[in-house]
C-alpha cells in the first residue's frame, strides 16, 4: 500500500476535548445492573453489594460521566420506587424489556457508585408515563438542601447533603413508537418545556439534554429535532443523538467505512442546532450529546419474559467491532467543537465492553480500544489533513484506509490511527508543520489474526492492547508501520 501522510499544525485547533465524550450508560436492562455492577451474592461483592472485579475494570476506563437509569427503561420508571428502605421497595413488572424489577438498586445506590468511581451522574427523567412535576421532584430530591418534602426523603435515606447531580436528560427516544408514552414532537416539546422550566427553577445550575430523534432511519429525523429545539428554546443545553451500527451484510470494508455516516449525522444535527439558534436570534445554541452509541446486531433478544435480570442483547465483540468503536471516538474528536457528551451503551453485559458469568469476568475487544483512548483524553483536538490511499465502501462511500484523530496535550501529541485494510500494512508518516516530533512513548496497538477474532471465556486475551514499537522518530516527524486491521494509540513528545 502507498504511504499515508497525516499533516498537523498545533495552531489548527478544533476545540478543547470535553472528557465527557468518553462516558458510559447504565440501564436497568438485562444484566447490566443486577449481575453486572451490583450483585450482593457474588464472591466479589463489597459491603454495599457492588462487584469489586467489575468496578476495577470500569475504573480502568476512566469514564467521566454515566447516564442512568435508561434508555427505554426510563419512560416507565418512577424514581420513588427506588428510594427508602430496601425491604419496602416495590417489585414491579417493567414493560420496556418485559422484566421483573426489584428496585434494590436505585438513586442512592447509583450515586454511591458514582462516588466510588468518580463518575459525574447523568439522570434521565421519565417523560413517557411520568409527569413534568415528577421530574422536578427528582431534582429536588437530589439537589435541594434539606427542609422540603422531597429533599427530606433524601435525608431519611442517609444523605443529608445534596448530591448535586449536574446533568439531566428530558426523556428518551420519545419519537419512537416502541417508547412508553410516545407522542408527536409538538406534544413532547410541551412536556419537555414544562419539565425543563420547573427543573431549572429548583436548581438553575443543572444542564439539560433534550430528546432528539432516535436515529437517522426515523421518518422524524431532523424535523423532530428542529421542532423541539425551537419550542423548548434556551432551556435546552444539549440535544441527544443515538446510533447503533451493524455488519449484517457481512461486508467488513463497508462496515469499517461507517465513520462517514457518523460524521454526517453529527454535522447534520449540528446544522439543525445552528439553524434553530439563528432562527431564534439567540446567543445560545444547543450542543450535541451522543448519549447512546455502539455496535449492535448479533444478539437481538429484548424480551425478558417476566424474569429478573434476564440475558438480553449480550453481544460478543470482535476485532472489526473494535475498529468501529475507534471510529466513533475519532469522529467525536474530529467534531470536538460540537460533540460535548457521549455515552457508550452499555457498560456491563448488555452490548458492553465487560461481561460476567457467575464470578468470572471477560474484557471484550472494545474494552481495550476504549482504554487506549481514555488514557489520552486531555487536550485540544487538532484539525487533520490526510493524504493517502483509500477505497469505496458499498454504502458508506469513499474513505482513507487510515482513519485518524489527534489531540494536543501541552508538549505531548496523541495520535489515534486505524488501518482498515484487511490484508495490507499501511505505512504512515506524521508531520507537524510548526514543530518537531522528538520522541515517542506509551505507544499501544490492538490487532488480531482476522476481522472476526474475539475474546472468549476459553481465550480471554486473544484481542488485547499491547506495546507497539514499530514507530520511528526522525527528521522532525514520525514513521509508523500499521499492520492490517489494527487500532493504535501513539503518544509523541514535541520540541
């Protein structure tokens, strides 16, 4: 393969990287909560019932923000069911996933988990079967000082000081007919505006995420977003985007080219935000919150059949999936000026980087890619000019073989690169126009024998991050030799 050159300049900055783009999502679905982060009966359980092994793995991912409790689950969830003495909490039939919910894990348990792992909590209110007033009351419970009805419920639960939850989602996928309480855009906008006003009246410091259209495949795409942004106005700080991608066609090159579609979705939604801002003649614009994203298509089991913690959508991830996850991160970094929050769905068992089986734990291929990025998440995203060979995806269009992003952190430069070729190595030259690369350190790579290679209970370390030494620094730049189907994270020192 002909060489690719990545041209950079430290003055050509997209924006400061918001670390929250490396967030996660914890939903009451399947075994994400129960038998995931929370399993009092496990030999790994701590005094609060949290699994030490799972929490240790999650700590490695350094997720700054976690969205909870859903997802579709949120549209039927009443937060009061999950507070107070555990023996008094109701067991209910949960309709989003047709499961039994015991409510043994609720607001206090989630916020305790956030403190353990230094997560910023992000709560999704129920605007499906719930009311704007119920949403307002939850903010009071979490954030108001003692002395009022809902805040005193928190005190009774053992938390005298406010939790200070800063991020709140105004419902979930409300344009989807599958959603409990699904309504047209105009009606959702009224609910969201009412909830947003009351929630910010309780705590003016909070930031709100407006429910956007739940996917590019929806007939509501962009029309919904324009209408609800226009009606809710300056009360919204962000609008949500969702995207799940797949390789049902068995076309690996096109699957790896899906970065084009991710870039396009971000740019189209940003255009809607800018249009509404201009139409409103407002100094404030909404930014993007990509609060559900992942690869998902192999396991589509979503009916819990009336069971507690059923096995639902427990996807096994392979090498090509890991490259696509890297592609999501590269796209977020390339659009750091507009994407401010993102949450991989989900964090344990349910389409997740971590799986459990009894007291065992498995780290999937996407775990190792995620960890490589989050270790290098501080700094300013740089604009890129890529000069090199490429190919045409069947549906996703033309892409370079090398997919990339770059972050400048003081006198260090982090470069993330993927080689999408199935068979050929990719020579790469990195050139920084206004300074010299003088050293390389902490270079890592994730690769494997073929696109379908994956970790399993029998072979848990088939796809892992390993030190990468095929990096040469000289002449003010760097030369890298990327093997086929790989993701590399490279840290350089600048003069």
